[in-house]
C-alpha cells in the first residue's frame, strides 16, 4: 500500500483524497490549514486528516517524511513551496496548477531530483494535452492543433452565462495572464480574452477565447512540428465581453482580490455543471490532408450515492490516474515529467481515467 499526502481540502482535494482512499491500495493523509474544513471525509477507511500550514517548511517536511508522493491541490501561488518540500524530502510530486510561472519554478526544482515531478495533472492543463499529443502522433505532418475546454453550468441564469465551478482565484488568473501559442511555427505569447470564436457542438452554441495555462508544456514539446497551436476556454456567448469590461474597462485586473470577492458573492457555485472537451488536429497522413478530433462532454452525477460535479470528477480523475501510472512504474520515476509523455490508451484504460471514455457520463435528468 502506497502512503500519499494530499494537500488542500477544497472541492477538488477532498475528492482526490476520497477516491484514492476508496481504491483500497493507498493510505491517504489529507492536510489542510483548518482540520474542520476536511471533516466531511471522516469515517472513510485509509484516510486521515492533519492540520498543516504549507508556508511552515519544517511542518511540511515532517508530514512529507516517509510518503510515496505528495499531491498538491492548493492555490497556484502555494504550489512551488510544496514542490520545494518534495525535493528536500525526496518524494514524488503532482499538482493541478495552471499557472505558467509556478510550472517554470517546478521545472527548476525537478532538475537533478531523484523523484518525479509531474505538474498540471488535471483537466486543462492535463488530460487535454494527452489527447492532443495522441492525435498529433497519428499524422505524418501536422499543420494545426486547436484545444478547447470549458467547465460550464448546465443551466445559466445570469448575464455572464456562468456559475462558479472551481477556484475563482484560478479563474481570474487565467483571464489575466499571457497565453502560450505557436503562430506560424513560432512560440508566441498572446493576451488572454482575445481571439474570440464561436462554434456549435451537439446543437449548442459556444464561444471560445484565449486563456492562460491550458496548454501546459505542449507548446514547448510541439515547437518545430506544428504551424499553429492554441488553447481557448469554452463559455456560453456573451461571457467574454462582460469579463473584458470588468477586468480592463473597470481595471479590476489590478484589484484581483476585489474581483474574487465580487464573483464569490454574486455567482453561486453550481452542482449541475458539465465539462466540454473539443480537440481538433489538421495534418497529412499518407499524402492526404485530414482532420481528426476528440469531443466529449462529462456531466455532474451521483457516484455511490455521492453527488460529484463534472469538474470534480474530471480534475480528480486526472490526478488520480497519473498517480496510479506513476505507482505502477508506467511513468519516469525522476525529474520533470510532462503530461504529453503519458499514453492516452494507458490513461483511458486506468480505473480512474475511464471517466473520460465516450459514453461514460450522461446529464442528470430534471
């Protein structure tokens, strides 16, 4: 049985800890600044709860001692501290960060490490890079890779056409920071909220626009192999224009804590969400110009009598699957590990990764 530490008892961290403990072959410690925030997990076998202030390096190192791996689900500005602790103690490291600067720091920490450092183990970045890389490898030459992902309410009832489904801090960060892309074969940075487009999937109209972090490390990996590569977040039409008003015209990008408080007070969390994944690759195969795609929708549903949102299921599944593959020796055991190094077939055949199989999830009936 592998002994692992999950840090962060938020909406995703709790699900990661519960799913790993329920699997039966992980001994899980769930750590959080306030133990009371994690008390809903009490009574689950193989799962214990500990208080931890991540900024206390001595306390962090003491809790990491003897663990197989640490799984960080803390806000992006704390991830580097967890990674540095993992390097000091010598345990494997996984996280969910979408923050580009944090990933750069983790890459530095991983140099010469005797354990594996696998950041961006969620949905986007994470699973979407695995899908895109698999599609790319089916072609002789590749022209364009377009990656589109959205965590949306099933039913919208406000002008933003949006409800909170995950961390508002992470949402604001991806709307403010620059975005990696490959344009005409060159690695570029583009502004968030720009290059808006509309498309229809299963009869539903969506918009998509640049957001930061969703590519993970894929732009570095595919540089020199593709002419165009970009990532955009999917929303219902009208959302982007209002966010530009808030962030740019009202200058709330300079007052992010205020915007976070506004969003948390005005936009309720939704328990009925869906995740939309749409990846399209154009290229040549045997001299013919072709297009291949992966499309999938995951809906909130009940699992074992417990309600799980779509973003909880998909994000937790990404992290738990990567841990499983690492524990089984199917991933590199030291240094920096990119998501696109993971084989899609191995991911989808995993007990946790099956949530991404087409037909796995259907909408809740109302």
